[in-house]
């Protein structure tokens, strides 16, 4: 546990001049003298206690030190000693020589302190982390080169360096369909809600098939995601997946390319094949998407049947063709089920990697009830 005292000197109790106190007290009668002495002692005791109880902030869980990125988050926790009424925490992460408010530069900008003086939130990764204890009326800067100092509405400031990643615990890697895949272990927003990812929820079986699972743990649902260790660019991408009809309405299976949100909404190298009913039992269960999704012509929904499916897209400059086949198109005959060609808002290749994930849609009308698992039999890429 790392502890930090606020950037203020602690006050000290002033010494009493005993002779002066006796001379003043002798001028009073007995009861009045006792009353004055009692009140004066209470005043001094209160002053001493307040002078010795300046608030401080402690970190109890510190994320690793890493280059900041919009897609990489982790939990950060701590506690406050000497918290005042309605005070709260403001979090920052340092990346690229600047401090950035956490977890996002939008409401809520503050982290609530619980009744036991503990606090907890998520943060994007950075080289250093900071927590400010502030009064209710404080308005924090969203980004700054220098942190606010303690004083006024800022009651305490704590700074800590990120943890050093252990070389004995490297990220989990899988070899699937002739490619190396990195298994996700960090928090991230998926489908508009926070999802946690557990490396144990992604594995390959003895036949070489990839398994992705959503499983409940002590903190809620833990999801699965893998990504290629290198980009492939333009070409044809095929994913052979076993029956998806058993997925619950709020489970989401995605095959997609993405640059980790390095680009803007309009140009972030993201193309998606998503299989989900998005929390509605009677919804169609599949869609093709060219980001940004909120443009109506960038999304096409359809119903995918039970059984073995091949989901594919052919990515070319200025055009992408999505196709769904019944059967394993890469190993045998397959029947064309659905196809759509996008020619608007198609991103240029560069910086993206291919990803597959199974996660929970947190805004679903029908919440997830049980463990969900899918099996991807094959991935294939043709330039």
C-alpha cells in the first residue's frame, strides 16, 4: 500500500503560559473560574485535534505503468484519512507529459468516497496516477501539465508511479489457425458498457478450435477477447463459427478490425460483424457495420440461422463486401445466406488489427443469466 500525506505542514498546539493563566483566573470567583478554564481547555483541544488531522490519501490498488491508450483501462482503489463532509476524489493519469482526468472527460468527473472512507474507479493506463481530495464546489481541469496543489478547495493531493509489469507474468498468447493472438486481460468499454476480461476465458482445444467464454466471477461477468499481433490490411477475412443460436440476448460475439480508437469516429479502421440480439429476445441476431455505427446507412441487420456459419468480409480501397455463408466456406461447400456492399465511410487500411470477442451488452432489456460460450473453428485471410 502506498500512502501519501497532503502537501501541507501539520499545525502544532500552542503552549500555555501558566503564570498568565493563573493570574487571569485568580480575578474570577470559583464557579466562574472553573467555567472559563473548562471552555478554554475545550477550545485548545479542538484546535490541536484539527491541526493534527489534515486529510491524506492512500492507494490500495495501483494499475501498471503503460503508455496511455483509449482502449486500455484498469481499476484503481484507495482510501482517505480525515475526509470531510461531501468531499470526493478526482482521478488523473499521466501520459505524454500531461495529466488527463479519469476515467473520462465527461460527467461524472468525480469518484465517490464510500462510508468506510474507501474509493474505487477505473482509469486509463498511464505512467503515473494521481488522486485529489476536493470540496463539492471544485471544478477540475480535464487535462493539465501540472497538477493542482493542495489548498483552498483541494484538501489533499497524492501521486504514485504505476506498477512495474512482472516479467514472470507475460501476457497470454494463443496460436490459432496459423497466427499468434494476444489474449486481453484489461478492462474496456464494449457496446457502451464496461466489461472485464479474463485470459482464462479464451483457449484452444486439442483440435485447434478457439473457445471464447463469458463466465461469472466475484466481480460480475468476465469476458473474452483475442487480437492478432500484427495488422493484415486489405484482403478477405473469414471466420468459421459453430452454432450461435444458443447465445443469450445480451451476449455479443464480434469479429472485427480496429485500431484501438487511435483514429476518430469517422476514421478508426473499424469494420464489424456482430452477432447479438442486443438485449431484446425478438431482435434479429446479426449485423454488418462500418463505423461510425450511428449513421443509418452504415449498419445492416439480418437473422443468422442455427448451425455452422462462415462470416466474411472483403476489404478493398473504398469498398467492403460482407458475406455470411451456411457451412464452412473455407473447407467445403457453403450456401450463401446474406451479403452487403458498403462504399461509403469505408476506412483506409493502416494501424488496425483483427479481433474476436465475446462480451456482455450491459444495457440489455434481458440481462445475462448464465455462462455463454462459442467455438470458432477457423480463421482465414487472403490478400
